[in-house]
């Protein structure tokens, strides 16, 4: 495992972080034994950053992580979780949620505590409810070592939030097709200049840069003189940038864990990408961006839908049909499954509750109409 000094914290953190939002499941519940095997294997092989959050797996993730980190594993890692910013209506709410999270995680302190999924309106509400005082206090009383925020808005809002407090770190969505999206490369560099440690989420864009790729994407990879998997190309792009501290991966299988650890060892050096590799990355970027219809990362913040629409899966179906240039297989398999589960796009009642909580600010209602039209 490779490590980097994490911004002003001066902590040596593994360049791979374990995102605990996509654990394997059985009947809609986390497969606890498999999750435990995966996380402990990663820790035993040098990974030392574990990331969870209040809403992950409908609140089950923090509880399971707390169980996994027993038997001495808590002391081997830096543990991160997040304040559910959308639920905050008072200063007291902040303490309530943190105390609940400490109990669920079975720990006395959080190493890295993030204000979750900030955008302009959420940040304004938090400031009005004394978030800055809360952050000062939890560091002072030792419940939290370092404070940061994860982000989903435009660059101007990102810069404003960074300048509003003495943050230790930040977490942004970033990959080779999102260089100009949300905080983007400009935000990456600005945070680095301010001394913040930087965590990358969605390095594979919800898996879309790694699995089920279309022939023209695979042709680009096969024409390269470098033999890398699609995921390795995505991680190589990120690790090449010295500003990047940790890349989070929401791993769902032991194979994911093993492959990602190996990728870090082989491709985890900064400033190591040559011109030929940069050319391949640009080809991939341009081809993908020409195909994606909906900018959804399957974070599931939009769920549950009051009328049971599986919004992320609807968008995944639409993007798959577009990116892989083939509607019928998606219609006859993935979309047929949604229809059978009464969770397809036709069930949308246009209440727009989902749009209020979507970190990507997707025009969900109209995009669901596109899904319905595509698979009619």
C-alpha cells in the first residue's frame, strides 16, 4: 500500500480509502460476514481510511462498521463519517447526530468528520444554525480530530465554503470525465493551495468507467500500448495528481478490494503519467462524455421515492442504453425488472421531493420522462 501526507493534518493516509456505501447485500441487508472479511482484508493489507455516513445502507452502514472495527481494528484506521446536513434544523441537532453516530460506531471519537453533501442552500442553513461553533467545539472536546466537508455544487460555492472556515480537508467528486464538473480541477487546486487534504469520491463514476463498457470504449483501451484495466486507467489519472490524497472506492466484493489494492501499488505514484497515457485518457473522456445522458452516480440520496420509483436504476438503464448503444437488452432485462417491481419511471408522480435532495442537481422528473420514452 502507498501512503501520502494528508494536507495540513500531516497524517500518513493510505491512498485508497474504503467507502462503506456499497457493501454486498442479502435480501436488502448488508452481508455482514462478507463486509467484515472485505474490510479487515483491506486493513490487513495496509488500507487505513474507512469512510461511512449516516444514511449509507439506510442507516445500517455505521452500525456494521462499528462491529467490523472491533478486535483492535479501530486502532489501525482513521475513521470517517458525516453529519447529515439536510436534517439539521438547530444547533442541538448537530450534537444529537454526532452522539448517535459515536454510539453506532462504538467509538469515543471520529478521526475525520465531514459536513455531508454541501451545496449553497445547505451551507447557508448550517451557518445560520451555528455550524462554525459546533465544529470548533467538537475539535476542542476531542470527539473529532479533523473536520471537513463533502461537496456537490459549483466552483464558486466551493471556494466560498473553503474560505468560511479553517477546514482540515475536503471531499469532492472527481474523475477523468468530471474535470470541469462541480469543484473540478480548479477546486482541486484551490483546496490544495489552502493546505487542505483532498479526498476523491466517485473515481469510477458509480462503476460506469470500469464495467459493462461499449465496444468503442474497449477499442480505445486495446489500441493503447499500455495494458491496464478500465479501473486502473481511472485510478492512474487520479493518483498522477499530487493534489490528491485519498481515493475512495465503494467496494462491493472481495475481488474489488484485491484489485484496488494491487492498482494502488502499481499505479499510485504522482506525476508518473506519460504523453501516450494522457492521450488515451483524453480519448476515453471524450468518448464517454459523448454518450452519458444523465449525470447520476447512484448515491441513492433520492430514495426512498414516495411512489417507489427506483430513480438511480432508471437512470442507469438509460445511460447503459446510451453508452453501450443498445436499447433492447437493457429494456428486456434491467428495465423489465423495474416494471415487475413496480419501480419504473412511469410511476413518477412529479412530486419533486427527489430533486430537493439530489447532490447532482439533476432535473429528475424530466429525465424520468426520457427514460419512459426510451423504453416504451
